């Protein structure tokens, strides 16, 4: 029964994740075409500060609600008092974060974002914090119940509402300037968060596990238990968010010193952070969906202290990640410029994508290794590495961007990802006590990627005018050749562990 529930949940998460990624990408393309690269830069700056308050409001509650609700269920009790206590705590944190963001909106816009237009956006986003916190608490309780469909439905409705509200708002404000157009996009975020919270509350009202039971007179958890989960998670997430916000605010500031133009600096920042990187990580949704079948298995094998099974699962995950990431990097280098022109109408974004495509495999692999480490219980190590990474990035931005501009930032991104990938991989190998499969993880995928890259380059040279149909044909040729190489020499039959292969069959 548990295996059936697990596979059902994995299927729901996989399908819903892919749908949400497609909708999210379509939404971002529409927003970028409506507000331009300067508006996208302002939008990303506002979100970087907003995420600090999101961490205060909800990051710890998501973890605490899952653990404490699972604890109540394990003790044979209903979750009614647990849920009510968690919702009250989440609401209090959310309102505190909202009040702080409203009070600090003006000074943060002036002294952190260096753009007074950001104050309006921060004020618009502030009311979303309480409802986001409450929704996060409910979401954790459903995860404890092993029910993922409420969260999937709520996220789908949230995205559709966001797209509808933004479309209506931009019809009136798109011509008012980047500040008001960006504010219109943020209105959609606040409205959609409220709707999502309402959907989660509706599912909770209908779930029997959330109803009061005979043993509800007992105290479900202590304040010390809640604080023991809440404070470490909140503290680490807030610190990480503050560093990321500092980094985001420094990028356009240092670019302006190089360019001598604040508007152009914000535009270049928006082109990379708001347009190039989201497109670069769009294919990662497929990899993360596939890995959802493997990550819980790694955590279970580690909990059983089965070193052989853990090493086998990690090896399968890294093989899959290596093969997929090399193909993605190859396609971005070959077709990045054309994809950016087709989606955004901006050739410069395409150049950023082509350069970043060379390090995309390391970005993907670093994200996968980070997830594996968390499955092994190494959250503290990943946090330390992320702090070191932030320090290196901030130092590089301050020193190099005023002298060399946006291309220095691309170099900083490359060094940053290689650093965290190396540190995380080293820690993973030591923690799992396994030998690396350098050839199967990196060497063979790199050879396949280079081979198919040459094939795709030759195909592009033969295409008359590089028409859309011709580009699709070239892309299909590259992907088809890569798949054949992977099936014949890539060891795809060893990617999934034996037990999961039998279940899928």
C-alpha cells in the first residue's frame, strides 16, 4: 500500500510540476514582452528583498508543520489541534513579516534596491505574507498525511489566477512605465497567494484527519518542540535570503558604475536574472521530476544504514543527471540565441544563454547533488557551502563588475557553480563512502554532448535561412542522436535502481 501511495504521489508531483513549469515559462515570456528587460530587472530586485520576508513568514513553518503533524498522526491522534496551533503561529509570523515589510518598504527601496519605484511593489506584496504562511502550514500537514493532490491543485489554480490577474492589470498599466507595470505583475502574485490559501483551507475542511477527535484535549506538541524546529530553519533561511538580496542589489549598482547608466544596468540585470536564467533552468523541471522517484529512496536507504543501496541509488541519480544535463547544455549552446529571439525577441539574451549553456550541466548537477546531500541529512553542510558561495559571489561582484561589466558576472556565475558543485560532490562521496563514477557521470555524457553538438552545428550550417521548421528539425536530430548514443553506450538501463525498474514495469 505504501509503495502504491508513493508512486501515485510521485506521478502527481511529476505531472503537476511539468505543467506548472510550462505555465510559468509562458507567463514569464508574456511578462517580459510586456514590461521589457528594465521592468524584469526591477521585478527581480523587488522579489530578492521580498524573499527575506517570505523566509521570516513561512520557511520554518513548512518544515515544522510536516514534522509535528506527522508526529500527531504517529501517536494515533487527529490533527485538529495541531493544525489550529500551527495556523495561528503561521498567521502571527505572516502578519509580523507583513508589518515589517510595509514599514521598511520606503527605506529598503531607497538604500537597498537603489530605486524608489520598488517601494510600491514591496507594499503590494506585503499582504501576501500572512496567507502564504498559513497555506504553508496547511501544505505541511497534507504532506504528513501523504496527500500531495491538494498542493498540486492549489498551485495550478494559483498560477492560472496569477496569469489572469496580471493580464488584466497589464492591459491598463503597461504604458505607464516600468514601475507601474512591475507593480501590476506583483498584484497578481498577492491575489493568487490569497486564492491558493483559500483552496488549501477548503481541502483541509473536507479532510477527516483535520476534524476534531476525542483525544483533542491533549496538548499535541510543546513550544520547545516547535521552537526547536522553527528557529534553526528560520535563522538559516533568513541569513541566506539576506545574502542573496545583497547580491541582487549589488549587481545593477556595480553595473551602473561600469556603464554609467542605471537604466541600462537594470535592463542587463533583468535580461540575465529574469529572462536567460529561467529559460536555462526550464528543462531542469524534467530532471527534477524524474529524480523525485529517487530522492526519497536515498533518504530511506540512508536511514536503514544500507551503504550499498545508498551508493547504488546515488550512482543511478548521477548517471541520469549527467546524461540529461549534457544534452541540455549542448542544446543551449547550439540553439540558445534562436530560442531567445523566438520567445523574447532579444538576441542579447540569446548570447547570455549560449555562454551560460556551457556551465548549465554543472548547474543541473550541483542542484541534484544538493538534493542528495539533504536526503543524506547533510543540510548543515549545504548551508555552509551556500554561505561560502554567496561570499565569493559578492566579493567578485564588488571587485570585477565595475571594471568588466556583465561578462564578468557570467564568469562569476561559472566559478560559483563549479565551486559549490565541487564542494557538494566531495561531501556526498565522503558521506556515502563511495567511489565516484567519473566516466559514467561526466566523461561519457560530455563525449556524447560534443559529438551531437558537432552534428547539430553541421545541420545548422546546411539549413537555408535557419527557419523555425529547420531549427526544430536540427533540434530533433541532436536529441535523437543523443538518445541513440545513450541507449547503445550510455548505460541507461543502469540509471534506475532494480526495485524501481520492477515497479515501473
